[in-house]
């Protein structure tokens, strides 16, 4: 019997994941649910879990920040990222931050099953695409990588929020930071992506599928 924590802000998604796992997993699983990052951190501190399934889009903080904090506090706790973001966008960042697997929510259930089974065995699981992305990230051809691969986690988060049509004020409110700080992110992102305007940034996001 394994204790699993699902960190996802949409209750319908949480319940859907639980139903799927009850259907496909052979061993008995017990589930707890958290709707945001702070709740998840409190629950992990209060109870021993065998696995955490963590979404990247949380209402109070970025899932990568939650991943890093949990991994730092509980380095032996397996954490799988379960996200709508494409593998090309966040898989390498998540694995580098301590995740044992990255599963896109649109993947076949078999991939989710295998990733969880490996995680519960104390192993990591990467798809063939993720393996290629990891090799590219550590290889000698970094100049061939898209420019957004060189953004920081926070800068990439800002970029994805811009792509969804959010204003700087809205982004500041959601991230809990000042508009001035968000403007600094904008300046850095435009510079790193060799762009000049918000319109160019929006088009870059569409072309590179940097959407939330």
C-alpha cells in the first residue's frame, strides 16, 4: 500500500487522475489531495508519502519552485511532474530540479503507469524524447537550442504568462511581486530572445508553443 499526494488546483483533474490510477495500477494506492503549493508542502511535512504527483500550474506559486523546495527538504521523496506543458518546454528543467519523471497530461496512460512504477521502485523514468532533450542540453551543440532554453525558470514562467494574454499588472498580482520587477523580467526576456516589442514576444511564444 502506497501513499500518494496529488498536487493540482482543479478538483476535477485530481479526481480524474485518481480514477485512472485506480484502474491501471496493480498495487493498492491511497491518495491525498492538495490544491496549491503551500498546502502540499505542509502535507509533506506532516505525513510520509511514497510519491508526489505535482502540477506546474498552481494558483499560489510556480510548480518548479515547489519541486525545488520539496526536493531540498526531502531528497528521497519521488516527485513526478504531471503537466499540460509539452516535454520540450519543461521536462529538462523539471528533471534537473529533482523530478524523477515528467508526464504530459495528454500522454497514454501506459506512460503514466510506467513512470509511477519506476518512481516507486526508486528509479527515474524518461521518454525517448526527454532523453534526446537531455542530451541536447548537455551536449556540444547548445548554440542550436531555441533561445528560450536559456531563460531562467522565472523568466520562462513570465514568458508563458505573456503568451496567455496577461498584462504586466496581472502577472505581478499572480506572482506576488511588483510591476517594476515584472518589467525587469520583460527587459531580460526581450534581450535574451533578441526581441524588441511585446508583439514580437507574443509571436515568438506562438511559434515555439510557449503557452500556458
